[in-house]
C-alpha cells in the first residue's frame, strides 16, 4: 500500500466533525501551552521510513536497535498532530544514547507489518546482549481482550470486526516476534490512546493488562481505560513522550532503563496532577509498566550488570548505596532511600534511589492491607535460590509482576522453591494489591476451584477494576 504523508494542519483539522470520545477531543483542543513541556525542535525534518545511524554512540559496547512507529493520519476527526514531533524528538534522544534508530511514520497496516517484521528479523539476528526498543505512537484500543495498534488511515470508529482484522495485534505482531533473551533487554513503548471502542470513559475498558515475557519491559503511556491526552498542534509532544525525552536527556548514564521508565512514570503523574488546568488533572495519566528482566542495562552503552556499578566519591556513599541495594523489606527500603537522597541529593544514582523509595512506599502500603496475608518473613533473603532472591528484591520495591512470579513459584514448586499454597495466596494477594490484574484473576480462579465463591468474586472484580479482561477462551477457566 502507498504511504499516507499529507501532514498539513488543514488536512487533519480535529474540528471538522463531532468526536465520539468527547472528553479526549475537548482536551485535544486545549492550547499548546497546556500540553506539557515543549522541547527543542529536532534536527529531523523528513517523514517516512528512514534509518538514523550516523551518530557515534557515546562509549561503545552493546548493540542497540530501535524502531519508532508514528501514525498521525487517521480519518477526521481522529488525526493526532503531535505524532511526527514525538518520533523526531525521541529518535534524537535515543541516538544520543547509542541506538541505531529506524523511523516509520504514517504507514498503513500492511506496510507497517512488513516494517515491524523486518525489524524483528534484524533484532533476532543481533548479539544476545543487544538492547531492542520498539515505540508506537498513534491510536490503540482493546477489542475482545485483544490489544490493537491501528495503522495509518484506519478509522478508530470502524466496527470491531474491521478493527480486529485490519489492526496490528500487540502481542502477536510485536511482542511475540521480538527476541526473548535472559541476558538481553527488549523494550516496547506504547504511547497511544487507550480508550476502548465500546465505552470510552469506563475504567474497566481500554488496552488490556499484560505481563512481559522474559527479558522484556513493556510500558503504556496510561493505565487501562484512560485516554492518553494529545494536544491539537504539531509543535507539542504528547505528555508521555515529552516526559520520556526530557528524562532520557537529563538522566545520568548510570541510570538503568528499568529506572528510567519508572522516573518517566513519576514525571507524567506529577506533571498532570499538578497541572493548573482542572480538566487535565481530572484525567491525569498513570503510565503502566510490566517488566520481567534479568539484567540491569544502563543508559551508558555497554554498561550492564553489577560489575558496572559506578565509583562513588567517598566510601560512605558507596556503603549506603550497597546497603540500599541489598535491602528487601519495603519499609526499610523507604528509610534507606530517603536517607540516601537527603545526604546525596545530587548523586548520579539519585534517580534510582527515588524509584526505589517510591516503589517501596507502594509495597509497604500494600503490606498494610487487610486482604494481604503476607509477612516480613516472606521477604527473608534466599541466597541459595538466586531466581527467588532477585524477584524478592524487585517485589520489595513495588514490582507487581515480580510478586506475581513469586506467587507462581510457590504454587507450582518452580526454581527450587517448595510448593506452599499459603505463600502462594499471600504473594498473589500482594501482587493484586500492587496492581497486577492477571494475578488477581488467577487468584479468583484458584478460590473458585477451592469452593470459596465470595473470595473468587472479590478477586475477579478486582482484576477487572485493574484493567484485566480475560480472553473469551480463558474466561472462568484460566488456570
């Protein structure tokens, strides 16, 4: 199919027709100044498929590949003016971090699938420690539990059958064809409107919750059922991409990609919750992150693993950081991170300390819930069980997916962990309290099988509140 490249404001005026998603379109009409921090114009001026590999990576080491997909052109009034700027600005920021960047804008579905398939083949053929990043900005929605990414020219208001057959399926067409490597890192970033076709403002609709395969980090610009706000002008970024570019430019090289995206999440939340316009505060985005990684890859190319920890200016800071790193009880992590930030607020690892503090605060709050039967002994170090030990550290810092994986270890007796149904329940309850809707649904199925219908109904309701819709083939039978 031919590319759609007409990007003139007149051709895509959002005021041409009535928008079915009234709230989102009213926000699209807000002035540029309300859209977020405006960033410097990018050096990129050409749209279409292109490769950006002319910049010399700072440092060297691990190969880095990125594909940035941006679809602005949809039938009126669904155009998304900030998309091209999103792609330009993020491409520039990633190039400065050592990525070979390929961009694809305004691609119709068939052409877009070919571009993604080609990128996936390149990624699979790359070294096992390659960092791979896929980014999509455009329209996205859920139909029958399937997360869909819409190619250019596809009408978001089309019937469900057309959308399902004509759109990219996020899992099948993106996540599942990218490399799965325990020692590598694959990142997918979706900055898309997550409003469901059927009920734009229902909190139970929107893109479905997902968990990441091994070696993968997945992030969505907003939570289930919430619109990702887009300004109506070409000269501003969306809120999420504006924060991503800003944080990536400011972060120190010692910051890991895992911490980077959590810093972006905090920045988006703070920007929108403190916005002077009440309408924006009311629909503030809370980005979604799903992660299942074994290595910590830093922004500086080639910096991975514990051997790359930075040298500190003095022994006191080194000791304090090591103590924080080794701690795995949420309340203590909060105290240690707060003390570290108070004493070394300008440390190269200040951002990572902030992420640890905020995540552990969420974990500590979850531990106080009456419906979470998990105790401090569950977080005791397990040096003889390295997989469990690594997951405990993450769970203590609020990682909902790590908590869910621990629950499954105890239920299934995996990775040297003894089967313990009581520990399974406690960790699954903790994962649900942290926001894992899939773990909540699995717990509902367990309680249904254990003839505890009240608890089953409670956790099934909780799963749907968290944005998880089980596929029709799994509904009420998921194991």
